[in-house]
C-alpha cells in the first residue's frame, strides 16, 4: 500500500536515485583511480558525480529529500538479486556503471516534473556516461 502520493514520493525517488548514481560513480572512480591509474578517466567520473550533486540541489533542498527517506522500511532494501555476485573488476565496473545509467535516466524523467533544464542536463550526463563506459570497459574488460 503506498504511503502517500505526490511530491513526497517524487522526493523519495529523487533521493534514492541521486544516492544510487553517486555511489555507482564513486565505485567506478575507484576502478579508474586504483586499477587503471587513469587521472583523466577518474577526473571525468568525479566531474559527473559533482554535476549530479549540483543538479540535485536544483530539484529539491537536501533537507526535503532527507525528510522523505525511510531506509529501514524501504521495500527495495532486502532485494539482492545478483548484487552479491561479482567475478572480477570488469564485473564490478559494469554493474556499477549500469546503476549509474539507470539512476540518471530516472532522474532525467522525474526532473521533467520539476525543472526541464535539469532534465536536459541529466540527459546530457547520461550520454557522457555512455561514452565513458565504452572507454573504460575497453581498458578494464
């Protein structure tokens, strides 16, 4: 049964996907920093992570996003699927870059309800991520 409708649920969706995108980007940064030892790829991922943070502020104040967060009761919290299976560094990178792409897509869609310019920026980020994914995967996989 839904807790509520409207803006509160949108804030929860934004909060979850902002966190998911930034977490995935951070894991990918660690791969490029410590495994590939690539300053430029690491900087590119870090730049995208900072863009996501900056855009998030345009969508909703952080305190508002926090107020809708209920991690203990989140229905997706205990769904693991393939999250616990990783065979190598390539697998870790691909799983995390995929979560970034999916999260940024969600942010793009829900931003359309709040701030069209932010939605366009998230779309641009998504395409940046596609290009970085290709470059990094060619080196790590």
